[in-house]
């Protein structure tokens, strides 16, 4: 943490500018060694026009931004060098920096320093990563909400409530003779815990909804060969994404496409037709199709309206029975031979890919199944990291255990231990307490330069 670090913070490629970020105690002094202008005495949050030089040779014409601690992202001195956006030029400037008393930053190290130095907490650090990776406007909104620390504030309030309960319990135990101190009765503890549980339930629900907004809905389009899976993918995407022929087994591997539906990303996976085959390449495609079913949030099982259910269809119905699914009866422009009675209690949509019939109804069905119209990004309090969500759920479950302990008339000091445990676990969610190993794992997923 005492090293001065540097990294390219913009994507490498041809562009108008690229930015190299330097952070640390020696940032200004070390950058000054390669700039023509003297930047040592410049005021904080100023931009200097100068040149980067090596042995009196001009490397690039740049703008250098000086930001002095503590009013910076990392709460360390930061220098940002705005170079021209060529790959060779940017790498050359970074190379010159690394010849000084500066090392290359690790992935996410700037954000990690911001966390360790108290600039942001863990939920805000996650929001930084979310904001970088957002694929829809709705996802951007919830990332911004979390970056502002709204979830952190909510969790801090809940921890304060638990702390107040603990304080009252301690005082009641240590000073029972004081009459003017509020007595923390079992009823009062239960009421407070009900309120805390209600707020935790909201965070859990919002977190699940935010996963849909952030990551989208993974949809596997499955069926036996030549039932129209690829045509349905093409209708969804609006162009010829997948190759379509009358030859069974044309799609031999998964084909992926993403569209936005009411601000939510749908990640569509057109799978290879699932059937028994001796073709080695097709066998691999079939296995990947089965894997797609396992990981999908929703399965669209395509059946042929013009044929009776075959063994492969029934196998797929069995294979996907535990998944959220919609049955698509395709080719409704042809004579109906399929027996609908064999598909009782199923969500069914009929389509044909000649007139794009049924796709609008299918999209409405998806919106209905995932309550997309009810999902809103307004005032979202959520956590996006799976470990943080588990800790929230763990805290909620611990409240249920406390209620059971109260019903079983366990001593107040046992209840106090459980309350302290919840207080600690919620502290781990926002980083008030943390394990170094988990921290390293979290920030290793960030890109270098952030």
C-alpha cells in the first residue's frame, strides 16, 4: 500500500485520448521526472499542458491533471496523464513511468485503495464494477444508486438499531437498580427484530431483482432438430443471427444473442437440436445444449405443431421439467397434429416464423413470468455480490433463530450473543470488518487501471 502505482485506465486502441493513472505518495514527484513542465508546486485539481520527454526526445504532447490527497478517489496523490490515443504512444509513456519508482497496478488496485483508505465501502466498490460492465440503462441506474451509498446507509441504520438493543440489554443486566433506564423487554426486542427483518427482506428481494436488471435473463431455446429454434432467435433479434435451413442439425453449437426488452437484457441461447447422433461434432453441440438448460433462467421449448410429440420431445419435457419454461408450438401455419392435451398446465405460445406470428405474445409472457413491469430502479437498496447477499440472508435467518430462542425462554445473554453475531455479519457486508483473502478475490475481478 506504500508503493506508487500506475496503469492505463482507458481501453487500448486507436482513439482521441488515453489516460494513464498514477496514485501514491510519490506520484507527483515521479511523474515530474518525465514531464517538461515542473508540476511539483502546482495546486491540487489543476491541469497542466506539457510534453512527456525521454533524453530530450519528445514522446507525446499531454495534459497532466494533478489531484492531491485526501480529495481524490484513492485518498492518495493522483496524477492522470491524458495522452494521444495511439497504442504505441500510450505504452511508451507507461514504460517511462515504470522506469521510475512506480510499479504496475494490480487489477482493481485503485478501487481497493479507495476502500482501504475509507473513500468507499464494499457495496460501493461492487457498484464501481457494475457501472463499468452495465449493458442497459436500468442497470446503470441501480449501479449509480449503490455508488451513492444508499445500501450502505440502510445497513448502517440497521446496525445502529441492533447496537441500541445490545446497549439496553447490557445496561439492564449491569444496572438493574436504575429505574429511569428503559427496560428492554422480550416484546420490545421482538418488535425491533420484526422491523429489521422487514428491511433485510426488502434488500434481499431488491438484490434478486437487481440481478435480473444487471445480468439480464438467460434464455435457452431448446428442441429437437428442425423445429424452428434458429428462426425464433432471428425473429427475437430482428436479423439473421443464426443460419436457417431445412436440413436437420444445421445448428451444431450454441448461438448467442442479446436484446433489450423493457430495459432488461435478454440473453438468448439458440442450442443445437437435442437428439441421438453418431456425428462427433453434433454430439458436442448436444452436450452444450444440455448445459445451457442447466444454467438458464428460462427455457423456451420449441415443438412442431405439424407433428405429434416424439420421444425426443418427451425427453426434453422431462429434462426441463424443473426449470421455469414456456412451450412454443411453432409452425401454426401448418395443419395441427400435436395433441395439446399432452401439455396440460404448461405456459404455451403458438408461433410461426413465416409471418413473425406469436413473438409479441411470447415477449409479453416473459415479462409476465419475471414481473418485469413491476421491477423498478427507483431507490433500490441491493447488494450485487453473491457473498454479500448470503450474509444478508444469513442475518435474516439468524433473526428467525432469535425468535425461536425467545419462544423457548432462553436466557437474555444467549439472545445477546445472537444479536452481536448479526451486527458483525452486517458489518462484513459493507466492509466494516473483512477478511483479506476475500478482499483480494473481490478486487482481482476488476480491470487493471480501475
